[in-house]
C-alpha cells in the first residue's frame, strides 16, 4: 500500500505541480526511491528569489531527516533570511550515474537519478536545530560528530538551520543503454558506430593527515571506512 493510501504523505509525482510531463515513463512514484536518492547525495541546489525579484540557485550541504531535508547557512545571508520568512522554494538533488553514447547526437545523454522538492521551509532552533546539525554532519562525515568539538553558542548564533518537508516532490530516473532511432540501427554507416554506457563512479581517496596533528596521530577507522561506504 502506498503512503498516500495510508493517509500519509502523497506519493512523489502525484500532485499537479510535480507530475512529470517530459518522458513520464521515467517517473518513479516510490517514496523509498526518493529517500535513497536523497541519502546518496551530498549537495542540493535551493532556489531563492531576492527582494528585487532576482532568482538565485544556492548549493547547500544537506541531509534527509525522516520525511524532510535539513540544511544550513549563515544567519547573515539575506537569501536564507528570505527562505526563513516563508518564501516558497524548490530544492533539487541530481546524481549522475553514467554517460550514454548513442549512434546519434540527439539520442546521446546520461543516466541519472533526480529529485525535486517544492515547499516552504521552517527555521529550526534549540535541540531540534542541534539534532539537525548532527544529522547533516553524520550524513556528510559519518561518525565525526561524536569525535569532534560540538558547536559553541557563538557558532550556533551564526548558523541558520532550515527544514523542508518532503510533502510535494518528484523523482525521475534514467537507466540503461542507448535508445537509438531504429533507422540508425540498420543504416549501413551509422549502425557500425560504437554505442553504450560509460558508468560514472565517485570515490574517496586516501586520507591526508593535517599538518597540526601530533606525530603518530592515527587516521580513525571510521574515516577510513568512508571510502568503503
């Protein structure tokens, strides 16, 4: 049974604003896939419009906390203050999984997983904000929060933490190889062109110890584990 059938949040792509019209066959309505894409990403892009009507797209580090996305910025940012004041926004996360080379330039492209979230953020404070900061830290740097100094009151005062609910969103996924024009598959010239997919793989390198670490300071096991996660 879907989330919507349970009377909970609507399924991705099920509202008028989030229904995918361009290549709707790539729509994914499964909320578990929505969560998986958000959990795999590290950077989101958030749309903001300033008081003069100028749109901006701001990259932010983020994490999923249940059925919301949490992210933070500076309390001195006029753009973030606009979001906190109730401005409507759009947040996107895109993961590139591969380059697809078809027999024509038109059909060539990429494999991807993308999420779009519409809504209005709420500003977090107190223990709720501290928990969100922990979630973001553990998403980006698993295990680090419990092994480093927590934020000071001054640092907390300089930080604005926001939460965007996953109430209205869409998921679009492209997988597989080339989708060639059938005519190209039998053309005496074009049919001989190589076609296929080149996977894109993200990896972390060997940790480099900071110059201020005392001699003999070992790299924590949880840091070494990031490359395997």
